[in-house]
C-alpha cells in the first residue's frame, strides 16, 4: 500500500501535467470537484465495520483514482455517511414487496 500523504498525487499534492513536466497546483478546488457523493456507500461500510468488527472510523474519505493521478477527497463525517446510508436503505426497503 502506498502512503498517499508522502507519495503519489493526492489532494494535498495535486499535479497537472504540462509540456515541461509536473507542475504543483496548490488550489485544487479551482481545477477539480468530486463527480458525485459517496456518502451512502461509505455509510454502508461504516455500518458493516461497526456490526462485524466493532470498529467505528473517525472520518471517511474517498480516493478518486484517475490515470496518473489520485485525489483524496475532502473529509466526510461518519455521522453524515451513516445518515445517508440509512436514508438509502429505508427507501430501498419501502419499495420491496412483502411475501
């Protein structure tokens, strides 16, 4: 596993390719935005970790992987992710037919 804080291209070290080589772009938010919310998916993982392993993460993050660059998204509070997952699960269950 790569330590994304010190190696590779991350949110804190985003690179933009140009003819002369790699150029450091400090203000990543001007150039990139998360394509969609991953709160529901991460909320499901949080619930699975709690139920099966008794682990509660402090914060969730999404790593967006693209050719030649990885971007660590903004911190996503576990409470927000869990609430999004519960909302999605409740919506799913309400659409299921009872036997």
